[in-house]
């Protein structure tokens, strides 16, 4: 395979051979259901995912947290399977099953031996199409989710992450917590979640991806049978829902992004301060996404990175310190994290920001570029040894990118990144509005050397 392969929504069948000899196939049923598989040579297990391009950013004000709430409820039973029977179906074959709610999609997935793939498909299809969302189960699960939110609120790293997203994205839906808040979960009603379910879990919304030991034709037949058994009329003509479009990157010159705050502090008597600082980043579809992964690798992506070496190894100011880049359809985020004692927080914040600015001012060396390319290429290759990663790659290829890139194409793109491109991107990012979030025993004065003049702090 040379280059990436696009996934047109109106193309019924597609077949390609990817790096390593894996066979990738894609079928779009007349109803709009999309089915993708990657047959991995020598595999004896498979991972299957049922996806919808609906996440927390798609919720109405009265249903904040309902996407995550719904994820829980789909495990609680259908007309033909109880919650226990769903759990037993996977436990009795040694399989794994779970779900994840993100800001732009939801996925229900399972990993099983190849011989148990038909069972996994049938159970997930039943859950996806036919959840009863029983009123008593709804109220019971409300309590579970409130406990989950309470557990997250006890974790300073979770709290600082939520506050950081709020600080960078402000009132934009990407700034909202995926799980909602105790108030929104306490207020949402069963009917609102039911309407959210019926409006977004339709044939034209469904994407099924499988990687591992899978026969595509048998997979398509099994999914068709399971969906029809659930009552879906797959004979009705339908068109897959459009992918999200990104006419301009919010906060990056292509659109407006009202920052929530320059400085957000959650005062808690913890032994460590959890600290995040960063700026709006690149959208997932940005052509420079290979360059931003290299930038991130050099800045804080490993033990040889600048942040790790300067903050931890040379100065001993923190145990955990790193950077990360997150991309969405129309926005992104570049963040720098550290956990340190309150007395060291000001120094750590200034050092992290200083390294970010120094990278923008001076660029990176050829040695750093080669090391980052090796780290990222090797990491990508190792990740693809796992069918979970390949199943997820198929899902994001279909939902987010509209194209498939194999390992060879990933390595080609990484190899094409130059030091000049990394520096140019760093200069662009570092000029964007800076947001800082901290959880711990600190106050506004701690960040006098970091916050920009004229910024208004927000305490919580």
C-alpha cells in the first residue's frame, strides 16, 4: 500500500492490503451501516467495536452527561438478555468487554477468541439496537455514575484535566466534562436519555470495526443477521451520516474560541500540586499532525525529552512530567503536565513554559528529530501488534479522518517531518493564549511569573 486510502461514504466495497500483509476490507450496506475489518495474519483472537460519532460535545443543555449515562445503560439489558446474561456471555469464554465515551464518539467493544467472534457480534448488536433502558435500572445506574463522578473528583489528576479543558476551550462543548456533573446527572430524566438514544443509534450512524482473526464476508453476514434479528430494516436505503467538518481550527486562526480563563486554581490540601498548562492545538485532520507528534516527543514525550531531563533528571523537581497533544475535528490542545510539591510549583511552571518557548525560539536538533522519529515509528509498530489498536485505528479512520493510513504511510509521514517544520509549528503554538490549571495548596501569586499581564484568574 502506497499512501493513504480515502473512505468515500458512497463507496459500497473497498479492499486493500496493508503493511505486514494484513487485509483491510470495508463494506457500506444499503442502509448506511459501515463495516470494516482488518485480517491479521497468524491472529487467534479478534477485537470488535460498535461505534457512533456521538460524544459529549453533541449533547443538549438538558442532557449534559447523557452520552456517558447511555453507555452505562446499554449494558443493563435488552428484551432477550439481562445484564447478567450479557456479562456471562463474555466471562464464560474468557473475553473482555467494555465501552468508552469520548468527546466526539462512543464505542462498545469486546475482545474474544476467533471462535467466539460471532457471539460477541450478536451480543453487542443486541445491546446497541435494543436496550430497554428500564426505569428502575436507570435510577440505579444514576447512583453508580454519581459515585463514578465522586471518585474522579477525589483524584486531583482527573480534576486538573477537566479544569484545563474548561480553561482552554471555555464555553465550547469540547470544554465540558464527558461524564457531566453531579447536578446534570441528578437532573437528567429517563425520557431525555431515551430520545438521545433513538436519535443517534440508527443504521446510518453505526460503524462496526473488527481486527484480528476475522473473515470479512462472514462478519458482514453475522452483523446483518444480528441487526435484522433486532428489528432493524436493513433493506431501507440510507446514507451514512456526514463526518464532522472543520472549516477552521478554533483558536488557531480559523475560528473563534473564547478561552475560559488564563488561570484556574482548585485549592486543596494535597501533598502535591497537579499542574497543567498549555494552548489550543491542532485539529485531528490537520496536515501537520505528524509534525506535532514529533514536537510533542521532543518536548515531553519520553524519558529523553526536554521536560523530563530538565525538570526531573537535572533538577529533581517532579516525579511525573510530560506533554501531550489532543486533536478533535475542529480544535486541538497542547498540554504540559507535572506533579510536584506546592513549594516547587512556581519553578516547575516556569521551567516547563521556558522549555516550550525555547523550542519555539531555537528549534530542535537533527539528533532530536531522528530520536523522535525512531521513538514514534517504533511505538506505532509495537502498538499494532495488538488487535485492540488496529480496531481503534479502523474506527478513527472511518469516523474522524475519512482515510486509512497503514504503518508504512505513518512512517513515511514521520520521515518527512523537518526541524524547520517543527520550529515553525512551535512558534505558532506558543503564540496562542496560554491557560494554566492547578489543583493543590497554591494560590494566584504562585503563578505571577507565568500568567500573562491582563489575564484574569479564576479560582474554584
